[in-house]
């Protein structure tokens, strides 16, 4: 595909999309029904449908019986870790392999004009972003994802929190499922904003930000504190009346869904004329500029409300620069 029909490339080889990022149309007045319906399709397909399919697959084939989950044990915990790690290896690995190892798409739709493998750096373990990101994902973040998973399953299995049934509460649980992406975004915005405070940034979050040019392996490359807080979004379902399937979907949107912000390409080509959207641009801009877009695609427009939204346009860039200038002036008064 010709990516220059969808955006432009600068001298450094960085590609930017022409289309400006927009908050979910539910927040735009007057409401535009056509736009909302089109947005709704993208809301469900393909990503959230994939995370739901993975949730059902886990529910029917991976999770042990309720009696087993009533007691925390290494056996089922390690099995869950193995499945989580294998699933991430396949899903993230597929994108990594196609886009970064085989470089099937070359530089088409690639935001950053360089491939991290071509740029060794001292900030990474073994000077390699790929090795560093891979090891942190599989030996730090996925174990902590599994800890959160075991914790909420154990609570549900023992009846420590309400386990609402689908037959008695179909509409409430369906609504909670539909709201799960909003819960994810609000939770992520809050913990993300927190770990951008100077001390926590230095000790915790800077590890994730070492990857200025993220690839799929960067998605879960985190300090343990961040990895736990990030996946702890599923624990909201111990506070809200819920059901373990909904909690598991919430967890999968975090664990598997972290991929979306770190694909590094705006569109992923399937054939010469067909591609699907990665939804990566808002978070790519966060990796590039640090102090913008703490949330996601503005399903809950917290960045818009707090003035930290960068929509990818020149106007968005100017707003960000003005904010940075103001901050600098405040910190270094003449
Ligand atoms: Zn990131
Ligand atoms: Zn950040």
C-alpha cells in the first residue's frame, strides 16, 4: 500500500498520519449517530473481540475447577503463567516477527524512521531493546499479571466477593463488559499519571520509557511496581459486583491489549490493498513526547479534560510546546 496517501514522511524518515486523533464521538455534541455507529464497529472489532475470544478460551479450556481455585497453589498458578506467557509469545511475537524481524512492511506506516534492532543502546540490558524488553515482559510483568489473576480467581472461588450469574444479571454484566475498556482507560490514566511524578518516574516508569521507539516487546516491559499496578485494573471487579469472566476480560484487555499502543506502525498490512488499524498513535506520541496522552484513545477523554491531549496535528504539537514552555518558565523563573 502507498502510505503517502494516508500521511507524510519527514527527512528523518518518520511517518505521520494525516488523520487527526479524535476522542470517542460519544463526547462530541451534537451527537452524530452515523459517526457513533462507525466508531462502535472499531470499538468492538477486531481488538476487543480478540480479547473476548481469548477470555472465553481461558474460561472453557484453561482455568481449573472452582474447587481447585479455592486454594492458592503453585500447580494451577504456574500453569496459568505458562499459558499467559505462551499466548503473549504467539500474539506479540507474530507482530514482532512480521513487522520487525522479517520487516514485511518495510517502513510503510512506520511512525519512527528507524528500527530499534539497528540502534544498540546502553540503557538496555545487553545493549539490546529487544532482549531487554523480552526479558522484562516474561520474567517480571507476566508473572505479576498472573499474581493478579490468581488473586481475583481465588476471591471469586471462595465467595469473598459477589459472583453474579449471567442468568440473573444478563444486562448488568453485558453493560459491565461494554464498559470494561472505559474502566481500563480511567485506571491506566490514573496510575500512569501517578508514575509520571518525578520520584516514581525515576525509580519505576523510566524503565518503560527507555523504549522511545517501541515495538510489541516493549508493551509489557515494566518495573515490577508498574506491572502490578497496571494489571491490578482487574481487581476493580472485586469492588464492583461482577463475575470472573468480566474480570478476566478486564485483565486480558490490559495484558494482551498493551500491544496496541506499541505496534509502532499505524496500519498493519494484510495484503497489497488491505490493512487494519493498530490504534497505536496516541500512545506512540506518549513515548515520543513523554508528557502527553497519559490515557488511550480518549474513550474517557481524561487527557482532553486535563489539557494533556496531543491529537497528532500541528495545532496539537503547538499546544504541547506552549504547555512545555510554560512549565519551563515556572521551574526556571528569570
Ligand atoms: Zn508504552
Ligand atoms: Zn509514561
